């Protein structure tokens, strides 16, 4: 994280300073050192997903191989200073807390606004955080698997098995989600081309002296009318 901040600082000066300032405030008000107490708990893989919601899309992050005791303690101590930093006049709503159980897992959430209900749960060595409780519930249930989706299999078939990072975009679903929100009017001349987009995958392999990046774009066949 520190190396990433230094790289980001070179492109956008002030990012590292802002992170340090936030870390200092959290350490002072919540007694949690983000770099020393929280980040070391996340030693395994992590996944971040974006899914369509009723009002706005929501983001879910899941961290594997976490130290449950340390993560639970750190996250609990961070709640108060983070909530205190929020201004109800800006969010339009005073924070409200709730707790419920999903498959014997305790899910805690705090509603910060009409479209933002931050939730988290710690279970089976994982920490799941989402801007919508539905994201945490899905992580707990584990019903859907990317490996079972045709678009994912096709987009990642030629990628290496061991990677440092993998990005997958369901472009077909993304375009369909964006069309009712004005995309069709904005790019009307390219609607036929957009309809052919299926999926995109990007992988990064970290080596001692280099980064190897591979990009794959899955484009479907044009419709019969288009070919004519």
C-alpha cells in the first residue's frame, strides 16, 4: 500500500499526504493505526465487484485469509471516528445502525444516506464490506461463481493460471444497464458496435523486474443484417 501511494503521489501530488492525514485522525480518535493494525490482517487475496442496484450500483469488497480477531477489533474501533467525520447535512441523513444474522453470520450495517447503506461481516476467515447489504449477503451465501459464467470463461480462457491481479468486465451487461440511462442517445451511431461487446479481461503478473499485462476483449459476431 505504501508503494502504491508513493506511485500515486507522483501522478497526483497530495494523495499520500491525504492518506497519512486520515490515518493520523483514525489513530487519534479510534486508536487504530491503519498500516500497523488493519492492513496486516489482510494477507490473502481480495476481490472487488460492482453490481447493479435498484437506485445506484453498489460495490462489494471481500478479503480472504484475514485474522478474524484483529480485523473484527480494528473495524469495530474504526466505526466511531468514521461516523463522526460524516456530516448529516451533506449526506441528507443521520447515520443509523442495524445488526442482523444471515446464515448464522452477524452482518452489521450503517445507513449513511438514501442510497448508501454500508455493511460488513467477518466469517470463515473472510471480511466482506459493501455499500449495500445485498453485497455482503451474496458473499456469505456464495451462490454465484464467476467461473460458471460463459462470458468469464471465454474472456479468461487464454490467461495464465497464476496472476497478481485480474479485472473482468461483463460488457454485455454493462451496456444493457447503461442504455436506459442515456447511453443509446449519446452513442447512437455506434449502437450496433456496442451490442457486439461481450466481455473484457485484464491480468497482471508481477515479476521481480517487470509487470506483464494481458488484455482480452471478447467481441461477438455481427448480426446477419449487419453483415449484409
